[in-house]
C-alpha cells in the first residue's frame, strides 16, 4: 500500500543505489568496456504512485516481469502524463500468447528475454505489424546456471539465435545478453560463475559475428548482487526491492509464469 512517507524512502534508496553503481563501475577492470551501467528499477507488484515517485527522483528506466502488469502501468494516464521520458524493460518470461500485448506497451524500450528462434520470429512479426519506425531493442536470455527452473537458452545456442535475430528479424535490434543466474553465490568462493559464463558468451558472439565488445550489453545483477555484477562487466542491472522495499506477492496474472526475484 502506497503511503506518502514512502516518497522520501524511495529518494534515499535511489541515491544510495546510484552511488553503489558508480563505485562498482569505478572498480571494474580497465579491459572491460567503459560503459556507465544502466539502472533498471524493477517495480513489479508496486503501485503506479511509486513509479512516479522514482521518476520524480530522476529514474527513467523501469522493469516489469509480467506483461499484464506492465501494460496496465505503462498505460496508466497519470504515468503517461507525468513521466514522458519513462522507458520500460520487460524482464520476465514472455509467452507467445502475450506478444501482441507486450508490443502494445507505451514506451517499451527493451525486451530482455528472447530465448528461442520461434519467439524472436513472432515478436518480430508483431512489431513489424505495429508499423513502428524504430526497431525494438532485444536481448537474448541465456540460462547460465542450467537450472530447469530458469528460463533462457543453452550457451551452445546463443550465437545461432543472435545471428538469426540480426539476419532474419528486421524489426528487432539485438543489443545484448541477459541472465538471471543462480541465487546466493558466495563471493568468498570467487566471482559468480554465471556472470563469468555470460562474459564468455559475449566474447564468442562478438568473435563469431564480428561485433565490437562494447556494442553488446550484459544484463546481469539484481538487488543482492548488482555491485559484483557491475564490477565484472554488467552494463544493465535490475534492482527492485532495494529501491521499492519488499514485495507482497499475489498469484501471477492468468496465463503468465512466475518470475525470479530482483
């Protein structure tokens, strides 16, 4: 439930997270692209008022896991009128029957979870049918932890899917790779292997397709590990509860799979 007193909390949280993002970026190895990481504030289960408050504190990128919730918030008259520069990221598992709904989302900026040729083709067809002048930015989701509970394609299929998007999907613009990764990695044991694998996937994609490293983003890192993710190369972090507070979950919208914590 939104309370006026939460406004100050959101502002303070954003200042804190942004400082941590900057400090983590400063600790990156010089061999990594010098790209300022993008902070995506994940607003799932939170009301439109909290999105607008974060926007008022300078936040522009927001992420949602469920298509219906994203469509409702992005179409909210108050958000449309008071947040003209808002940019939405879809970071949940996209089911084929929800593609047209997603494509209809106002100010949709990036779809981070393309994980098959079939899905890429269907999203491309729907986006082209929409008749947008601009291409839809997309990322390819990789299941770096090989967990059955996680969505994403296997590392062996990554190059082929990126190649397909670039060559066969004229309505889409490939911009990077994304992973959720396993939870609770102990950094005392060394860098998160899921993040290391995504880095290697980027190297392979760039080498085989002739792309510059700094042209391929890496979306990895959430509330619990975004600083480490940035240190090892993430250019896009998805932070929710650290900004907006803990979530109270209800059942997912009908026809939508549940998504991972952020």
